[in-house]
């Protein structure tokens, strides 16, 4: 059997397999958590946390009228 035929058979069997994406959800979730943690760290390091909370407080106060 030549290499191309063997490769084709391997690719087809992996495409038809029901467990072909096993573990992909965990990897995507972990990557998302790392990105979110990086955003929060950046906000904290730049000092935007006070600015953001002040803007939210002002918006809520203007909506509630108090």
C-alpha cells in the first residue's frame, strides 16, 4: 500500500470517527479563560478599574434618577 492511500484511509477514518474532537472543548475553554484573565489583569494594571466602575455608577444613577 502506498503512502498516499494509507494517509487517505487515516484521514477518512478520523473524519468519520465520533470522538474526533474529544478534548477540544476543554482546550477552547482553557484558552478563553486565559484571555479573560489577561484582560482583567490589563485593566487592573492600567488602572481602568476605577474609571470603569465610575462610568457604570454614573450610568446607573442617570437611569434610576438618583
